[in-house]
């Protein structure tokens, strides 16, 4: 009985000692847990920022172009005949008035001889009637009829000789000979499928290209602004990127704007003229026209510093050490930058990295 009571007393005593230790352990764990949570909270991210400053910038719109010489003259025969001689080679430089082709004129020559004989006969008839009229033997009507027949014979003869002259085909301009599809002996006429050749004057080059209505309106607006600021021509100088990717050394000028918009494509055609002193460009060449647009007093923002929220471009503006989104009004863009005309203030600081992970009101550690 005595042993049983001692065991119960011991058990109660152990329980009494254990409770304070358990409570102390719980308090210790809670204290350690709180410190762990405080230590694991991440610091604000360190992100690069930049202060915006207005500037002037020129951007280029590009358009595919096809080129022609100042003159591309197709050479057609005015009369039918066989090609008797060809006096030039393909690609040869020729001058205005230089003989290119000669057509066979044997039949025309025979016709000319017959027409000349008719003129002689008519002249004899007139000469015979003149004294008879003067003596009053015949009426003046017969003489006038004979004179009319003489003029008709002369006209017929002149027409035939002119056709003989047309058999000598000369170049109407200075330039370079194109392809010559018809060789000696070929029968040619003004109704054939293609010309004898093409003479191209490439001392200057005309580059044709198209732009849409919005781009045309933007260019005209800038042209008008430039005209108000300067008395010089408001037409922008353009650049030509050749087919090999190199920029042509001479700048061109827009010389023609077709103000009739194509209702099917919504585009309008333009022409830029370039000097070609080294004959580097050829008629029929292709390339790319670069038309400049200059924007003054604008902000230039890297595209990677913006986010898109429901179709609106935003930047994160720094206020102290917190950031907030602000919409921007984009007027143009380059391959890597947005050009903004309003909606921001001079000196505004924006975040330029890690913007995709930011949120409104977030605290950051700005790095300039």
C-alpha cells in the first residue's frame, strides 16, 4: 500500500514538472518562427531607371521601289521591211541622232521611181498648157486641173521618199541600247509584238514606290510644318538602299506625288529622282526607299521599358521609391524604341528593366 502511494505521487510530480517545460518550448518555437519569417522577407528589387529628356529624332519608313531611267524610249519602225543592217550592239552607249537600224527599201525605191516619173509627166502637161492659156486657145480651168494633178503627183512622191527615209532608224535620245530581239533579215513592222530595241537614258534615275493614306497624310503634315519653318523646299530628301544592301551615295528628292488614292489598295504612288553620275543604277533595278520623318521635342522610350495593359502601352514612373503605371501616347516607333509626344513631364524617371514583373505601388531600389 505504501509503495502504490509513492508511485502515484511520483507520477503527479513528473506531470507538474513537464507542463512548464512544454510551455517554454512553445514560446521558444514561436519566437524563433517569428524571427525566421522576418528574415525571409525579400528586399525591394534593385532596378535600373532613367530620367526622360526631350530630344529630336529622325525615323525612316521604308518602301520597295522599282527604277527607270530618265527616258526609256521604245524604238519602233514606221514602215514595214526586212532588217538590212544593225549598227549597234546591246548595251552600247549611243547619242541622239545616231543610226541604229536600216531596213531594206528596194520596193520603196521602185515606187519612188514610178512616182517621180508621174511628177515629170504632170509637169510636162502643165508646161504645155501654160502658153495655150496665155493665147486664149484653151480655158484656164484645164491649166488649173493640170496643176492640181502635178501637186498630187509631187505629194505621192514625197510620201514615198519619206518612207524611204524612215527605213534609216536613228536614236531619238542619248542613252544605252537595250536588248535587240530582231536580227538581220527579220521582217519588222509597226504592228509587231515588241520594239526593235529600247534606248534608256540613265543619267538620272526615277524610283517609283507606294505608301498608304495614313503615311501620306503624315508626310504631308511634316512637309507643311517644314515649309512654315524654312523657305527652302519642304520636300524631304530620301535615301535609296540598293539590292546589295548598301546605301546609294547620292540622296534623292520626292519629285511626284499622285494625289489620287487607289480605292482598291488604299495606296498612292510617288516618285523620287536620283542623280546617276557613275551609272551605278540601271533601268529596271529594284531597291528600298527610306523616307525620313523628323520629330522634335519628344521622348524616346525603349520598347522593353513598356508594358501592354488591355491594348494600352504603359511605363512605370518612379515616385520616391515606389512605382506607378502611366499611359503613353505613341506617335511613331523605330525597331527598338517608341516615340512619345505627350503624357509625360520633363525629368520624369521611369523603370527600364524588369517591368513585366512589377505592379502598381510596388517599392523598388532604383538604380540610376
